[in-house]
């Protein structure tokens, strides 16, 4: 399952990057992989290989995760 991370900035939705099976497979915005590493160091962040946990943790309003087609 591929999960796209997006964030609202200046009133627009911007793509940040995509993870699949717990790995970053596409870094659209510079620093996305670094941010993922930082997020994983936080005790409240779900494992990246837990799609349901990720979708629940990043459901908005400023940061969004959603499933995208393969």
C-alpha cells in the first residue's frame, strides 16, 4: 500500500512524499526523508508498516496521509 503525505501551506495542499511498506519510495519535497526519520524517533508515531495507524495519526487538518494507487 502506498501512502502519500501532504500538508497545507499558504492555503494550498502540497505533496511531500510517498511511503510503501514502511519505506520512503518517493521524496517529492526536499527533507521528506529526514522528517520521516525524525517522526519515527517520536514515541507517539506509529510504525511506517502500519498503514491504518499512519492514516489515523495523519488525518489533518494541516498534515494528511492518504492511500494512493500503485
